[in-house]
C-alpha cells in the first residue's frame, strides 16, 4: 500500500465532505487513516496456509475440537464500515491439531480484508479444509454491522448469523448437532 497516495486521497476526501483538512484537529488525520487502513487490510498480505502449517501438533484424537468466541472485527465491502462479533470454529482432526491462537490468527487474516460476513465464514472453513489436516469443520459467525446500525437501515440491534460446514460436518447430521450443542453451552 502506498501510504503517500492514501494520505493525499484522504485529504481530498476531507475537503469533499465539507471539512477543512488544514484545521488543527485534522492535520494528522490522513496519516492516521493510512496507518489504520494498512493494519485493517493487512490480511491481503498474509497467507492463511503458511499460518496453519506453522502451528500443527501431532495428537491422535477423533474428538471434536472447539474454539469458541473468537473476537472478530472486519470491514464490510459495501460501505467500508466495521462489522464485529464472534466466530466459533469446530473441527475433527486427522492426526494433527492446531494451536488455538493460530485459529484466532486465521480469523484475523480473512477479517482484515474487505468482506461480507457470508464469504468470511466460508473462507475460514475452506482454509481449514484445504490444510488437509481435518476430517470436517464448522464455522459460525455472529456479528453486528455498523453500516446497518449507524444508517438506521434495519433493526439497530440485529445480529446476523452465518455458518459454513464442510467434510464430516456436512454429511454427518450427528457431527453437526454435536458442534451446535457444544458452541451453545453456557460458558464455564
Ligand atoms: Zn455494509
């Protein structure tokens, strides 16, 4: 990302919305936005498979492994406004398990791009499947979208839920319902 170009565009944007980019409070705003955007879109410059392959541990288990309530912050591709919430990932391993912090990082890699919630959910599930180390995976995201809340488009408090199930989670109803019951349990 060319930060000089982004700063120039942000200065121009400030003028267009009726602001004075030279007023004291705004002098450094283009620079701050450029830095923030660089961070919030850093997912384009990260490779999910590199990440997953760096954190696999050999562990014989056929049990379902769940990472619940992974915090999630992303930007919607329609308005570039935040949507945020939680992501739950469940998977059945094939001899290797992933470190929990890597699953959180995986969510970030895809969340730090312009997204729609449906695609974000699917991309996380497919990356887990593509790693070749899982028999099946389920991903659920619950999020609130500021583009709806701030613009008053829909009910201000509505939470959108999306899910993606692949492999054994897709073809085994028992696996799928185990996943759903595990993520809906009260927190310890
Ligand atoms: Zn939007």
